[in-house]
């Protein structure tokens, strides 16, 4: 991602327009020329159907209406249906999307820009989404799911709600969170509806449009591309070529020969071609070429794109300019440009979402009192402790001066050895290794002794770092928003909206 943000030459053929405000003008022209505006009708009808049983803000209602216009474009982010939003970066993805639409409207007022959250309702990896972390505890939904998670019934979440309620306490903000969880998960039939309600409750005032693309009417636009995939495996061939250009990097995803699933309520399995048949993996279901094409025409909803085909589906049905995602997502999008070119679909701008560390004023004061910079706190724990020990020690812990003196002594001895014989040179070398190692060991022991002496101060450093980086990882990938909502309430999201600048590519530290 750093090489992408630095616009390194070796990556430039793998994306279209780099995310700058000026480049959006070019992206608008390309998308407008290449987007099938007939798909707007199905999109609006689907959204109206999906929102019919949910209270909708005027801003979101207006944005859905605007999607009918040919001068309206979307900015999209996607995310799994994590229980109660999962980790904090769920918020940052959506806020990056909302804020970018605002910036674009200011720069290009003759166009409309709609923020879209694409729900990953067709994913089937329930183990990735069935929990969230709260104050160091894992709140887990113990259920079984084998099919698309969006269709999973929310029955049985009452016990989990009771556990979470006890953890929250009884403050006003806690009661707001309890009601939000209860209304989302205990009053909606499936996970897609629950997640839509949750995201709408948090972001509807900003005009966020939430889309579940697990719909037959939307998938009809994908039919010719699914045929292409079944017949020619274009995605496999083109992505394999793109991967060759990424030989200096870890490949994020590897394509299948056919990048489609067969999908039913409790089933989502890969489609494989073998023995002149299209076979649904791990089942007895199979089709001839004629049969599968007939099914595709009559029931396109039974075909589900995988990680390679899903981005294409998104760009076909949305008048989209930009996809906002985390580093891993942007990395796999970089594998797809040649595929998009091959099927003549405009490749979107790729924007790395905002990253954030939230810190309380109390934590910021602690850092100041311990003379810690934010750069210090982002260091690896062991490196930070060593650095602070050196800083707090009343005398130098490293024996650099002694090592240099030893080096000089042995340089003299090696010169002397040159005038004698090889056996003496060997003895000098052995003694040099031994004494250098001895000094290094003394240095380590001295550092260890000082750590013991400074234990109380170092523990405060460790405690603060663990608060900010739970489990030695990034807070945004661990902590649920509800921990911060407890303290900040409904001010939390407006503060983030105010602070985050999507095109600046920074890791923000926000004091709340």
C-alpha cells in the first residue's frame, strides 16, 4: 500500500486514475461514457424495496432519487456483516465514503455524489463475523451457518443480548446502545436486515445508501458476464497475468478457473467444470452447458460472484467512481485492472480508507507525562521499552565507547600478528570474538538490571500502549465502536465526520 500511495512505477499499470481531486474529473468522464444507464432503474427499484420497512432520512431518500439521473455517481465501500459492526474500521470506511462525496460535490457542483455501503450479504464465512470485542471480551454468536450470511436468521440472539447488556451497564449511553442492538438484531428476521438497520441508524442523516446486491433484478445485468466466465474463464486468465506483475509482493487472492458460486438459502459452493459438466462442489448438483445457461437466464440469483467477480458486479450495477477499502482490499483490486479492461468495464479509482487511533484526553496526558510521542507509542513494544529504559537511565547503558576502545586494541594486535605467524592471528581473532561477546552480554545484563530498577515507570508505558493497541494490534481492527460510544454518545460519529479527510492518506490520531 505504501508503494501504491507513493505511485511507484511498477504498480502504475494495475490501476486507472490515482485518487486525487483532479483525477475525479477524468474518472467521471470515463464512467459516464461507459456505464449502462438502464441499470439505474433496477438499482432504484431494488433500493426502494429494501428500504420499504425501515425509517429513512430525507438525505438518504433524496440520494436514492438522485440515482435516476445520469449526472449522479456513487462512491462505494463494502464490508462484511460483522455482528454489531465488528471492529472500528467499519465506521472509518463509511465515514471516508461520506466525506469524499461531500468534497466532490464542493469541487464538481454540477454532479451528484452518493455514498454507498455495499453489504457483503453473500459471503458464507460466518466464523469471520459472528463476534465483536468489547473491553477485552469477545461477545460471540454461537450459531451454525453454511449458506450466505445475509439470509441467516437472527433467532437465538436473545442470550447474547443479555450478556452484552450486563457488560454495558446502565448509563444513558449504555441504554441507547442496548436499544440499538435490540432494534437491529431482535426485531429483524435476518442478518442482512439487521445490518441495514444498524448502519442506517448510525449514518442515515448523512445520506448513506445501503445496498444488498443479493437480488435477481440486479444480477440480470451480470448475466452476460457470468456466461463469459463459464465459457472462457476470462477472469482467471487475466488475473493470472496481473499477478505476474506483482512478483515482488505477497499476492492477496488467487483466482479460481471459475470465480462463481452456486447459491441457495443454506448453500454457497463453488462451481467447477469437470468431465464436461458444471458441478457444484461438495454436492451432487451438476449441469450440462445448456442446463446451466438456461438456469442463468431464468434464475440469475442462483449465481454468486466470488472475491474476483464481486468487484465487477459492483461496477456494472453502480455508476461508481471510487472504491474505498482497507489495505488488503485495495491489494486484491490491483489484481483486477486487466480483467476489467478485457470485459470493457471502467475500473474505479481505488482509495485506501482512513485509519484512526482514538485516544482519550486522559491517555494523551499520560503520554505527555511519560514524555512519549505518538511515534514512540506506535513502536513495537520491546523496542519502546528498550528506548525508554535508555532515556530514563541516569547513565549510558550501551557500551559503545568500550567497544570502540576494544576495536582499537585488536586492530593493533592484528597488525602485530601480521609480523608473526598465522597461529597468532587465529588466537587474536578468537580472543576478539570472546571479548566482544562478553561486552555484548554485559550490555544486555545492564539493560535488564535497569529495566528492573525502572519497573514502575516502564509498566506505566506498557499499560498505556496496551490500552491504545489492544492485543498489540491496531485498535481499529480490534475494538468495537460501542466502547467509545459509552463515553462520547451521539457526539462520536459527528466528531469523526469532522476530522477525517479521505484524500490525505494519513493515519489520524484523534483525541476524544
